[in-house]
C-alpha cells in the first residue's frame, strides 16, 4: 500500500501547489504546478497501487483544480493536449464529474474539446445502471 500512499501524497501536494497559485499567474507559473499534478493523476489512473477512484475521489479543492485546468488550457497552447488527457481521466471518476457539473457556468463555458469529454462521460454515467443490489437470498 506504500505506492498508493505515495500517489495520494503526490496528488495532495500538487493540488496544494495549484490552490496556492494566483489565478493571474497561471500563464507564467501554471506549467510548474500542472506537471506534478498530471504525473500524479496518471499514476493514480493506472490503478496499479489502488483503484483510481480510491486515490482521485478524496482529492480536495476540485473546483479550484478545474478552474486552474481551464485557465491553463486557455493560456498555454503547448499544454492543451495534456490538460485534455488529465480532464479525461478526472471525468471518468464520478465524484470529479459531479463536482464539475455543480460549478456555475460549467460545462457550458468550457472549450469544445473539454466540453466533449464532459458530455461523453455524462452520457456514460446516465447509461450506467445504479450500483447493483445484492440478490436477496431465497427463503
């Protein structure tokens, strides 16, 4: 479980770095905050040490992370594909998708490539059956 703890710690530290970043500094300092977050999200998504939902779900400050990702996507063309890849991983996790949908103006105000990811995951979530109940034991 040491690997999972290291990934969870890397996620927490990178989110703290994102939260501490002033919104008007995203263009200048965003890549420095984004790279460790991207690496941690990628590690978590592999599911090698723990299920991705176990590592990504409890991450704090989801709204600030989304706003950061959108700002970085808009200000740094070189990082757009990487931001899209990270968003795809995050949107695959129900807690992240639900968090994004609760932010005012989202997903409507997202760029087309990010909005398509959100809409695709929304469709997937809507089509998924609810958590299956365990069959009742027959008497």
